[in-house]
C-alpha cells in the first residue's frame, strides 16, 4: 500500500533514520512514538532494508498500527499510527 493512498492528513512527527542500521530505526521509532499521543502519525524514512521487516513486527508487538511503506529509490518512508 502506498503512502498517498493511505494518508488523508500530514504526519504529526517526521523522523529521519536514513543511514542508520538495524536496530536503530526501530529504537528511534519507539522513542518518538512514546512521546506522541494515541492516534498521531509518525513518518519515518530509512535506507536500511531490514526496516521493512523490523518496523511492522515492532508495531504488531507494541500495539501500534503500521499504515504503509513507500519505496522512494534508496529511501523508504514508513507510516505508523501510535496505538493506545
């Protein structure tokens, strides 16, 4: 599912994790989401291809909603909705 098909509003927080390797994108996402209110949207960009596996898994374990991933060449943008 693409970014534009999912988003009806801009993300509340944007996090740049480009150049960081596993597990840093997930650790940074966890920290950012902890500071957000339930229902807010995090947009995280990463170059590490493992983030495509790690972020959805983290979301399912932590109670967040993985909304979408958009491949933009060497960078992928991920959208996550903060859970309750």
